[in-house]
């Protein structure tokens, strides 16, 4: 082989590596951080009892997530000063990663919503939310979407695979404790799609199903044909991608 050919094959080799990297990153899930301040929840002052309850609830939240498979729920304070704080991690996440996501998210959320009594954050590995306690924890006060800009080569095939996988996960959740999490993957064509669905365990099973069916319906107009997407609410979520996001 002469030098020119060697150089050419090196360039070809590099090009193939680059192609591979691009196609891997295209199959990855989308990572946005979502922060929502609950505007109808009222506000609190910097040195109010509500702030004291809130800080005390949030400080213990990360440490509690390992007791209930990535879910923590804390009520702190009395009457008007009472706070309900909740954390949720995907059921497949290691307890250590869950606690550290919750811990890292709290200061970001407090910065985004400095004086609202109610607020929520959704990140790739956890959700954190708080409000003054309410009678019914089932409250879809936001539905956030994360959608990849990249469309599947064959949208029909993707949508068919997604609805099969969705049906499968909903059946698993319905048969077992509907508030547990469900994860599965499905091969179609020469691809594989991965999906997770989960509810916060502080809502009734019926509301969990209602929540999942709601986001499942909203997925179509929002994300039709996208290679990766997530639908995130205070009570349930759904995520899919062409990569096994459990190991990311
Ligand atoms: C709640 O009220 C009790 C009794 O009045 C008091 O001892 C306690 O410190 C209060 N807790 C908080 C978090 O304010
Ligand atoms: C969370 O952060 C607090 C204060 O920064 C720290 O004391 C605690 O150990 C952390 N907990 C976890 C589980 O990372
Ligand atoms: C998508 O796949 C289906 C089933 O394999 C096929 O009938 C259809 O022609 C494909 N559409 C496109 C745009 O490739």
C-alpha cells in the first residue's frame, strides 16, 4: 500500500467512525430540563414559616428516595405553613443516582421559582415538585413535551411499534400495581425502540391510568414520527427513544 492509499483509508476510517457517532447521537433521547412555577399557588416571603417548612421538606427529600423505589413524599409544617414535597425517579435508576439527581435539582428549582408556593422540575433522571398540601394529589397542572427534531425514516412503522409497546406497558401496569413503573423494548424493521411509563404512587390507580391515557393521546399531535420523545406531568410520564436510556 502506498502512502496515499494509507491516508485515504485512514480518512475513510475516520469518516466511518464519525458516521457512527452521528447515528448514535441521533438515536439518543432528548434531554431538556423542565421547570414550572405553579402560578395559582400563591407566593411566600423569604423569611416566612412556609419557606422554613419548604427548606426542611426539601432537605430530607433526597435521603428518602431509596425507601420506596425512587419515590419520596414529605409533609412538613402546620396548617398554613404546611408543605408537601415529592420526588420521583424512574424505577430502573440506581438509588445513588436518584438521590443525587434530586439533590442537584432542588437548588435549580428554587432559583427558577424563588417565591411560588408550588413548583415542579422534570429532569432526565428525576422529578421534584412541591405545593401547599391539596386534597387530591392528582392534578395535571402541566404537561410538558420533549421531542426530537429528527423524524423516523418510516413514520408508519414507528407509530405502529410505539402503539404496540404502549399497549404492552399499559397492560403490565394495569395487571400489576398500576402505580409501579413499566419498561420494555420492541424490535421493528432493523431498529429497536425503548419505552418507560410510570406514575407517582401518591395517586389512585384509576388516576394513574387516566394520566397515562391522557399523555398517550397527547403524544400523537405532539410527537408524531419523532425518533425520541417524553411526555412529563406532575403525576405520570412516558419516555421513548431508540437507545436504552436506562444505561445513560
Ligand atoms: C408545628 O406546631 C407545633 C406545635 O405548635 C410546633 O412545635 C412545631 O414546631 C410546628 N412545626 C413546624 C414545622 O412549624
Ligand atoms: C444532598 O445534599 C446535602 C446538602 O448539600 C448533603 O448533606 C446530602 O448528603 C446530599 N444527599 C445525597 C443523598 O446526595
Ligand atoms: C413503511 O413501511 C411499510 C411497511 O413495511 C411500507 O409498506 C411502506 O411503504 C414504508 N413507507 C415508506 C415511506 O418507506
